[in-house]
């Protein structure tokens, strides 16, 4: 995994830390806030949104992009939005994103319902969407 602003030397593929529920993630993580199109730079999905925080030289971020794009294409009403962590430092700080990739699952209203750090598996992303839709 890569910390925002760090290069590929800090990346370790397949080193995911797993999904957290919103209740756990909300404790001091800034996830209490509702995110909208203005925050994300793109529209929310009708049913859910997969938000990926990435950095330019992060190898696991590339694999995560593919997984999330596949899931968004497969599940109707789900959007995938990728945010360059280095270009959105205020949002990164507010949401306490410390490593990339970090994936947030938003419900249709833009509330964070799940959060994961590291490269997720497709099956895990699909399961995490169950809490949002």
C-alpha cells in the first residue's frame, strides 16, 4: 500500500486490511460526513458509489481500479469514482485516508457505510455493496 505522497516502494499488493462497518469506521475517521458529487468530482450512483482514493505510483491502486470498475459495470445503479489522493488533500485529511488504495462504499445518499484499505477482492466488494443497497 502507498501512503499519499509516497512512491511505489511503500506498496505491497494483496496487503488489504479488510472492510470495516460504518459504525467502526465513523469513530474518529471523518466518515460521518455525507459526500456529494461536488466532493467526488462525479455523480453518485443511483444505488451506491464505490469511491477509490489512489496515488499515481501505487501498483495495488491499478488493480483496485479494475476490480471496482468491473463491479460497477456488473451491478446496476453502482458508480465507481476514483480520486487522486495527492490532488484532494483536504478531503483525504478530513476522511483520514492514510494509505492507498482506500475504498469507501457510499449508499445512495452519499453516507459512508463501509471502508477498506488495500486491494480488495471482487467478491468482497460485492458483499460490501450489500450494506449500501
